[in-house]
């Protein structure tokens, strides 16, 4: 699985965690074939263009977790807790977390690291940056400072 690539923005913050933008149906099939266990989609249904990614993922024998993050208002503790739960359950398996470009993935990874794992804000932000956090950094920094 170390050579699995699915998008130009792909990154990895942990050995079993793949982060990035929207994978294609073919890339999801390759992820499953290489031992993928779970796909976490942060895109709201309105962004999916009618494609039922959940059905595609489950048909490939993987778990599908949907955490819709349409905008900053959706970067809530509940979303971070749901991501943390998926990461715990697939700690020894392979987990793919995506949005459209990877920005929301990085934001939610940082918030999970700060709020759930209780890492200091700077460490949480570094993990978020490794997962794709860029333009949402000021917002995530503010949310982490609020606790």
C-alpha cells in the first residue's frame, strides 16, 4: 500500500492514513484492492454531482463514513470526534480521508489532533499542514485557541 496514489494532493500523516482530494471510482477500487478498509468523505452531498460514493465504497467491501463539511461552520467538535472514531477503528488498516482538494481534510485533522488528542495547538496545526491544511489555517488556529 505504500505506493498507492490517488490524487495530486495526496499526503500521509500516519502510516495507514491517506489524505487528499476526491479520488475517482477507479482509484477507490485500487485502494480497496490494496487493503483499504474505510473511506471518509468530507464533501457534502451537494458537491458530489449525484454520484453515490457511499454505495461505490461499500460495494468494494469497505466502510464508508460521511462527515459533510460544507464550510467553516461545519468544522465542529462532533465532526472531529467522528473522524477520531474512524481513525481508531482503522488504526491498523488503511483509511482514506478526502474532500474536494484536501483543505478540509487538513483542517479536520488539525482540529481532531487539538480537540480530541489534546495536542498543543502548534503541533495540531503541523499535523493539519501535513494533511493538506493551507488557506484554512487562520480559522483552525482560532478554533484551537478557543478550545
